[in-house]
């Protein structure tokens, strides 16, 4: 499991001081970027001539409010790893350890030239497998 921390700023919130619902995806994507950076890949995952990795499905369950100045901890794990795609699950907790949101994203590796699915490289698979847990 990979951990990422972030404090919730006032500008992340709605007028009531509660995290604006769409921003949970922003925070989880930041955690995803840090996860990928931890793999120390030879190729730039985000900017290269070979592939891109769009999110093809996402969902979020909001369990408790996240508020201005809360310290958000996001635990990221791989829950499905396939030939050309993977699923990540995120548990978002406040500083008291209460799980406030659960997010799920599905990603697929696409060849930039053919726009077809492309097999994940061994080093990407290894990084994702290191954080693999069963549901």
C-alpha cells in the first residue's frame, strides 16, 4: 500500500467548508502520480512517444465530510492487474483515521500510434504488483 498526505486548503472546499466533491479525484490523481514516481521508471510515464494511460472508469463513495484544514491521508493499492489495464483503490482518511471517502479508478495503456491497447511493461507491472492486494 502506498501512502500520500495532503492538507485540505480553503480553496478546495465549497462555501460550507467541506471538500468540494470533485476535488477528491484531484487528490487521488496526485497520489497516483506519486505512486508512479516511486517506480523509478526508465521511460517518462506521463510524457513519451509510445503510450498514454487514460482513466476509463472512476467512482467515489463519500462516507464522512472532509473539511478545511483536515490532513488527508490517501492509501493507494492495486486491486486488479491485467495485461494492459489496472485498477487502483484509494482510501481517504482524515487525521483521526476515519475513512471519509473511497475512490476507484481503472486505467488502460494505449499505444500512441495505433490507439490500441498495449501491454504494460514489466517495470510498470512490477511497481503495480508490489502494491497489489485482493478486494
